[in-house]
C-alpha cells in the first residue's frame, strides 16, 4: 500500500505544479461514515505527507494517505496527465517502479 500511496502523493504534487489545483483550493474528502471533510489542498497534502513520513504508520494509514492524495487527483477528471491507477501506471504510459531497489525513483515508459 505504501507504493500506491507514494504514487498518488507524487501525482497530487504534479497536479499542483501544473496548476490543476491551487494552494488554497478546497478539496472534499469523503470519510468512512459517509460525511465529507473539506480542507484546502495544502492541509490535505500535509496530512498525507505526515502519514507517509511516519515510520510507525500502518497499512491502513498508508491507505488513508493514498485516499487523501487521490481526492486531490480526482478534482480534474477531464485532465489525465497526472493520474495514476492502482498499478502505478499513468494514462500517459509512465510507470512508477519503486519495487526494484536498482530502479528506485526512476520511471519507465511503454
């Protein structure tokens, strides 16, 4: 789950860098009980980052970080330039391969 969370997290930052989302833009995140949490981009991405950087985070917390970042990435559903699916592959044919230590941090294109 950590690798999926990292892929969504990096994609969220790419969406910010490309201008698809602004620093203060409100993001609606649906919580498990059916309620919605609305936070600005910078707060939601900070919460995701905190979960990813905590060495004691559980798989469930990594999933929560993935869900936070995914909420950001789904804002602009018409633009697929920064979206990654659950396999770590983007719609542009770019794949994040963080499983192999020799290729850590590299991307592949198909």
